[in-house]
C-alpha cells in the first residue's frame, strides 16, 4: 500500500512544486515505485516532468466526475519507476462543477483506491490554498503532509496558519493525518535572515523539522523549463543532492 505524502503550504512561492517533483523523482531513483499527482489546476508539476498532453488532464477530470470511468489517467515520465497523474483541467477551479459539491471531498481517495497498492510512495502537489476543493481531496487521501518553509520571515509567520488549517481539516474529517515534517527551503548560506529562520525553526519545530535543508538555487528554479526534475537533469548539483538527501531521510524514517 503506497505511503501518500501531500505537499502543502498556505503561502505560495515556497518551493512546493519543486519539492513534490524532485522528491518523487528521487524516490524513484532509489527504486521505489512512485506516483506523482498534480492537484494544482495550474499544472506546474505536470509541466516540470515534461507532460504537455491536455488529454491526460481531461482524463483525470472525467475520472473525478464519473467514478466508474476507467480510461488510463496515469502517464509515464522520464524515469521508469516514476508515474504521473497530470493536473486536472482548469474547469475544476469553478466551484459550480458537480464534483465540487459538499460531500464530494473523497473523490480522489476513491479514485486512488484503484492504484494505491501498485506504488510504494504517492506524492501529491497542491495549490497554495489548503482549504480549496482539490487540496482538501489531496489531504484527505494522504497519510501525511510535508510543509515547505521558505527561509524568510513572512513564510515562517505563515506556517502557523497552514498548521491551523490542517488541524481544522483533520478534525472535521476525522483523519489519522500525520506531519511528515517541515522542510526548510530557499536557504541562503551566510544570509542573516536565512540563518535566523533556521535557528528559530530548530528551536521551535525541533524533531518535526527535516535535517535536510534545500538551498536557494537558480538550477532548481529553472529546472521546470527543461521538463525534467533536477535530480535527473543535473544530479550532481547542490539542489538535486539536497532532494536526494531528503528522500534518504524519508526512507530512513519509514524503516524506523
């Protein structure tokens, strides 16, 4: 049964999609059957792995609307063990769509019941709105959440709101949701603000904070334009190595 991790942040621009894409790819590199699901209608994770076929997103949308729809919605990637469910089409941003009605928050959970046993890990990217319909679906179907925390003051302050929203969703839907961890991202070594955020996070978040720290990297930021995760495009770069280390940390935690 695949361990499902939802990448969540109430603040945009914190490296959420980059984390989802490169963590999923790194897990696949380590021999884990991995499924990356793009639940953000903007489709950034989908584009980052080189998928530009609109029909795939339409299949996801139809599967959500017609629970018995059996067309293939899982696509291949540049890695044999990494499969992808591309982002649904933009119609899912419309609250008037039938699947957005109250009580339909478990559509994704029901859909994934068909595939979960085929994967070791399922990584879900979401929009920067944990209370949106697709994000709630993603959170409900997940075993844990990973929260990227940008090494800047506003992002650190927004962490509290993200946690409050997650606690509310967990209690409302009676979930067994766990915190996989908080991941420091966009770290500038030697920069005063970054150093203070790291120190504060280690003091207040403690064991819930990943040891891995993701550096600010032009290569990470530009990797989406190549349509390949950086851990594939340039595995020796500092950004790629940090995500490989994160995958190791998650795998070690699972064994423990």
